[in-house]
C-alpha cells in the first residue's frame, strides 16, 4: 500500500513539473512605450577628401507616449564618435544623434552606430558609408577643356 501511495505521489509531482515546463511567459509589451522614429538610418558621405568634414546627424522623433531615454550610443570602432542627448525626449519632441567620423583614414567608410533606448525597439542600428580619398596636389583641370593637362595654381 505504501508503494502505491508513493508511486501516485511521484506521478503527480512529475506531471506538475512537466506542465510547468510547457508554460511560457511572454514579455509584457507596454502599449505606452516610447517609439524612436529616425528620418534616416543610413548616411552616405559619398566621396570625402582626407581631413574633410566627417560630421553627420541622424534626426529622430519620439512618436510614442512615454519619454524616450537613450541609454547608450556606441560605434563599431574608435574612428567614429557619436554624441546623443542625455535628457529624456518627451512625446512628440525631436532630437538627434551626431556622429563625427575621422576622415584622416583613406579608404571606404562602412561603420555602424548602435542606439540603445527604452523604446519599443530597444536597439537600432545606424550606418555611415562613403569613401575617403587623398587630397589633390593643387592642380586643377581647366573648366572649358576637360581633355587638357592639369594647370598648376
């Protein structure tokens, strides 16, 4: 009789454990959470000369209900330095993430800036692309005759 009661007890405990494993909790989605909406997520510098202007700006707006807080903004390398607002961005207000790329490095630009916030989309990737080329030697092509040799200034 004791063995039967123990067997029933173990069976009940195993069934509780099995059902507990099957229940999954979904994260609670806050319907009032802030929403960060960027005007653009990629900035194309095009062709920039070495030492040229490497700044750009990613404008965004809080289209959610609660205040938006950017907890961190980091770049994929040390040659790209982001600046971001540290104060909360209220509903309907705009702000921007400013990025400075070091244009003293010749070659292609393909960097990522990761924006972390309390928004519905907690992490957003921004990109900068383009090419940095060496500065010209000061010689210019004549404007009216593109086939002519360069003329020194």
